[in-house]
């Protein structure tokens, strides 16, 4: 894909090379030093990598690597193949080992692939049984690496991040049980996940702080002290853990914490921050974060002559080709090009370009199992033009811009057509469309 912004195009290129140089017969995060099969990048970067590479076979192979690496206790280590035995949280962290439960769902979401589920489900059951022995306060997980890479190495927010992954892994184990017809077992994991969610909100959600006009999630980094960090809010929002009545309030808390356009996260938090900013239609904040003069900053890497991303938010690192910050690549495609899957394998998908943003000319494509989805949009003060290719067998929902929605012209293969609408979306079947909003 490409845009009318030279600095964004340079970031897209650097991110692409950072990803491609780390994907081999396993997904590493460092092709020239460790070359280990660290597992967090497999699920963190799945949304980013699937936009530009065919990842189904590799993710399936990595799942088998994790099954092979699983220990008798049920623990899934932080890397697979387990090239080197690590200790402590570098060996036992659910935001790494949980890829065992997370990748099967991503294979379904992006490729409609379910055939690995019968093989991985028993391993997922054993892993969840192991994690249950690590619960604190009735359901929190507080051991792990936290938001790795926020400064150097170890991160923070363990209770927020590790418990969110625990909750998601339980949900996915339930999904796999249901797929296999194990109705009672599926219900067991649903109830288990609900218990963890109740504890999460009981211990971390703050609704009685008179000093701020919103609810927020605190960490347990300093027991007895409350804090409100953007990553904690983003995790609760992206993992659908916020009670419905508090969603808008937690979104306010999140925006309050990113209003200065500074990145305060490592690799795990960054993904949820960008996804939340997509949901809130704030590309301006992402761009301001990326363009900061000093670290943390993506453009800082490029200004110093780097062609790929480094290992940490520093000018000098041992690794000069690390992909752990490539979650911004997901934002390029989902938040700028605007393509986001809804149904499995892109059977249904949304196109939501950043209308009204500084982007005036963007084009690109994504190859999905049904074919190529192509998008090109151009906007001026008077109109917005959108060209879309919808593959056979799929259905696209195109967001109608609020500022250009009074007059809509739709051509399909250069013929004027009337298309269905659903709320704020145009609904398109297969074909090549040219849409003009005025």
C-alpha cells in the first residue's frame, strides 16, 4: 500500500522489511542474534503479517511446535521450538505461551481454517489447567513479563495484561470445545472465563475516584496505589472486558492518557493502543506518536538511517532488525487503508478509511482466501472518491463519511447502481465499484 505521506510510506517500508526478515520456518523477532522462536510475536503480529503474507501454513506449523514443546505440567514455554531453556518469566508467561490458544482463533478469523483444532484442543486444556494453579485473588495472573520493551526488557502491568490473555485463552478453549461438539466442556470454560472476568473487574476497575471524571483500570504494580495507564485501558477495551455501562468512561480515560501523543508502552501494549485508536477514529494521535523527535518514536529510527526497527526505543541496540514494534503495520492496513475482516476468512469485511484525516490519497490491497480486496480513496474539501474491489463470495460494508453523506453516487463496472445500506454503511456484493461522496 502507499499514501500521499512520504514519512508514512517510509514507515510502511521499514515495517515490511522488519516483518519479512523475521519470518522463516518459525517466527522469530531477531534474525541476526538469538534467532529464537519467541511466541509473543506470533499472535501480536498475526493481524499485521496476514495483510501482506500468506501465514496459514506457518501458523499451523508453529502450533505443532508448541504442542511438541509443552511440558508434562501443561506449561507452554515462551519459545517453540525450544532452542534454549530459559528461567522464570522468560520461561513461563501466558502472553507468550498463550499463543497455543490464540493462534487457532486467528487461523479461523483470517483463513477459515479449523483442521488443527482437534490436535491443539487437548494441549489447550492442559495449559489452562496449569494456569489455574497460578491464579491469585481468585483469578488474576500476576507472573510474567508484562509489557515487554516499554523501557528495556521487563515491562509492567502484569495483572492487567497476563490476566487478559488468560481470559482470552479460556474463551478460545471454549470455542474449540464447541467446534468439536463438546458442549458441556465448552460451557465449563465459558463459566471459568466469566469467573476470571468478574475478578478482573473487581480488583482492577476503579469507579469511585473523585479526582477524575471517569472510570478506569488501575494496575497492581504498586499494591495500594492507584494509577491510570493507557495500556491498562486499551487491554480492557480490546479484550471486551469492560462492563457495558463503563465503556464510554474507560474510553475517556484512555484518551486522557494519550492526549500528549507520547508512546508509553512496550510491544504488548502498543498493539492494543493502536487498535483502540482505530476504534475511536484518531489517526492523528497515532501519527503524532510515530513522529516524535525523541524516543519512543518510530520516525526517530528512520531519521538515524535505520531501514528496519530496533529492539527497544533506543538509538543503539544490539539488534537492528526487530519486529516486535511492527504492530503499526496492522494500523497501516486497518486504520489507514481501512480494511478489517468481520466474518471468517473475510467472508464479510469492513472498509473504514480515515475520513477527514490528513491522508488525501491512499491505495492498496489485501489478498484474502476469496481473492484480492482493493481500495483506493481520494478526498478533497468538496468530495471523497472511493474505488473498491470486492471478491466473489464476499460482502463489504463501506462506512459512509458523516461530512460527505448527503449525496452518494455508486458505479459498478462503470454502470450506475443502487446499493443496499445498513445503518452508516453501504453494503456491496462482489464487483468493482467507484463511489463518490459529496
